[in-house]
C-alpha cells in the first residue's frame, strides 16, 4: 500500500497563511514519511509554469511522488468549461498521475443532469488523454453518483479508459469485479486501518480528513495505524 496525503486536512493553515504549499510538501516528506501527495487546485498560490514545476521538483527531490491534483466539480454541467483546461494544465505541470474530481448534484431534472454530465465527461476525457493524466472520480453523498454502482453507470456511458472510479477503501469485496483495477482508493482517519490495509494492499490510498485543529497529529496517527 502506498499512501498519498491530500491537502484537504491542511486547508485551515494553508488558507490562513500559516503554512505554504511548499512547506506542506516538505513536511509531508520529512515528518509524515508518505509516499506521495495530492494537492488541491484551490491551494495553489500561483499557477505559472515556473511555480508548478518548482512544486513538482520539491516533491521529487524529497523522494515523494507528486501523485495527484484535486479539482472538485469538473463534471458539473453548470461549471466553467475553462476549469477543465486549467485543472489539466496544473496536473500536467505537476506531473500528476491522477486528477481527482467529483460528480455533480442531480439538479431539477436528474436524467438531464446525467446526460449533460456524460457530455462533460467526454470533454474532460479528451483533455486528459492529451495530457496523459487519468481522471479518478469519487462517489459523493447527494450527487448523481452516491455509490459505486451509480458511478460505474456514469463512467460506462462516458466510455473512456481515462476516467476511472476512485472508491472508498472500505469497499465490500463483493463489489469488486475480477477485472477491476482501481488507480486509487480513498480512506479517512476514521476508517478501520486493518480493513483499509487489506483492501488496498497493492494500491494507492489517498488519505483524506476534514480540516482539523491539529492536522499533522491527525494525519500522522492515521498513517501509523495504516502501517502498523
């Protein structure tokens, strides 16, 4: 199991200016000893090529993988189309293996939202294919893909090898098919570490946690439990 820490837990110090993104990457390597990082687009102070390349270099120099970029809402039909181009450019500059996003809410006419989401998914697929980045889509409460079954239906209609599910690491074995190869699983500090370790033994785990008062302690304890 390889663990990539999401910047979601560190949103408060990042937004408050108490922690820079470069410092976050450095401390993830030196204090947490993680395998990789997933940086949210919203946490970038700048988007010029020089800065994004510097962030990538810092990660690689410290021996961790610039695994992913978080960009929620890219499949939202009501979203700004420029957001896709922007997120893909950041992912490419960061050298990310994956670009993680979320499905939209159903809207007033859920079937129409589904159809429009499939259309947007095809646009996103073409963009990431050109950048050689895989999109991983999580399930989300209140969205058109609340569970893995619904997410699979959405991605099946999108019909692209560049869009893949990113399920919870607590997924029941019966939900995993013989041909399933998930690029990553999602886990939280509240999850049973033994169950997570068993499910994602040969995969990447993106560790998410709500913004916390003591984020470094929360994540450090979660990583220790997963590797125990």
